[in-house]
C-alpha cells in the first residue's frame, strides 16, 4: 500500500510517499516544489501530480493525505476561502480516498465543508505524531522556511493551548520566523557595528536565507525561495542585499563587516525563538526538546541550548532530508491510520 502525504504551504508544497507492507513502513520517498500560492495557486493540481510522478505512477497511490498552511496567502480574502479552494483542487485531482489534517485529527471532505477552519494551518498536528516516537513528554520545535512551531506533547499527545495560528501567536506556540523567507527588518531594530548602532531600513531588501548563505549555514540548493531583488543566490549577491538593510552597499561595507552583521542577525533570530520556547516550556513544565526542520541545527538547537534544555533530534529516526519534510510524512502516517 502506498500513501501520499502532501503539506501545501504558502511557498512550498512537500510530498512524502510511504510504502507500507503488513502495516509496517517499508520505504519513504520525498520530494518538494516551490509553488508561490499567492500568485500561482491555479498550478496546484499540476504540481501535486508532477510531484507524485517524480516518484511513481499516480495510479499506484492508494490514498492521499493533505495538510495545509497556504490558506493564509493573500490570494484569498479569508482563510475559509483558501481552505475551500485547496480542497476543491485536491478533490478534482485525485480519484483515490483523500483525508485532510485538522486541529482535531483526520477529516473528510464533508467535515471540512461543514467547518473549513478546522483544516487551517493544522500541519503541526501531523508533525507532532512523529515527535511522539522520540518522547511522550517533550516540546517539539519545527523551524521551516517561514515559521517555527513550538508544540508541547504530554503522555504521547499534543497539548497545545492554541489551535489556530492567531491563538498560537499569543501562547508562544507559533513564532513567525523561519530559515529562508523572513524579512530581516521584521525582527531587527538596530545593528551594532564598529562601536555604533545603526537603525535598519524597513524594506524588503534581504531575508534570512541571505545571512545563512553568507555564514555557510545553508547551500544554494537549500535557498529554494525567490530572492527579494530577483537576482542570484551567490554569497556576493546575498551580501549585497544584506548591506542594503543598512542603506549601504559593498563599496561601503567590507566582507568581514557583512559577516559580523550576519552573525548578529543570526543571534537575534535565535533569541526570538528562545522567547517562544521559554514560554511554552514554563507553561507546560517540560524540559526536553525535540527538533526538526530546515532550521533544526541553525536555530532550534541553539535556542534550546540558551535555555539549558535537553535536546533530541528527529534525525534520530528520520534522515536530515526527511526531517525537513516531516509534516508531509506525518500527514501520510495519519492517513494510514
């Protein structure tokens, strides 16, 4: 039996296909595609099919699970509109059974139609299923390209106080910061350099992917989103965008200064995640952290270290590549159940 699990995000759509034999996982294959849903949501059906066919013929898939966060993109007037559009496109794409991840578990199409917001931004429910395999009592952190989920788990079940993104932003369980697509100006007021402090320009000049390229913490292959200026992703091009955050350029700032600035920005982002993690750990009285996602080593582990917390990595049971696509894998696992 082959189960496909999709995690449809605002910028990236991820796929995991799990091959089961006698209810045991025999094999996991993954793939992803950059799909900006704010502008190209009509391409969703095509991308879903192409992702599967990169791995196996579509008619070999016995069931499909769907989780989503793309309902929030500004192509939709409301999250409800986004959920319903995604569901409509998925239903038109596949002939096999389809299930949708909701805040209270797996949902049918009819259950979604009755209450669409159940499926809004619920992919963290799927990922938490994997974290429980490492510990029944922990705080699970998943930092992706755009956001960081901080999910408490007790007695093998997620026990998040917030369910919607809106609620979780108030509980520390969602920190809207990520490894690639976060505008540097969104978490910086000033940058220290050469004994002075410089206010930052509140423009779309550079994003976190730029500083992590400069610091050799990601590769160009990891830099899967568009650049803000439409230019390339080399270290020099990333450095040029970072300089613009201080209204400068590479004639003004040296490479050493760009690296110093980037290191500072990295630490500020770690502290941003640390604040959410501290809030959740203290609320739930938990001291073990399970980390995953593209930012696992760059951000999650560092935030846990600042708080002196014990850390396990999801890479103990998944490959590094699978960790990045953990919501899709969790979605496929929930669809099998």
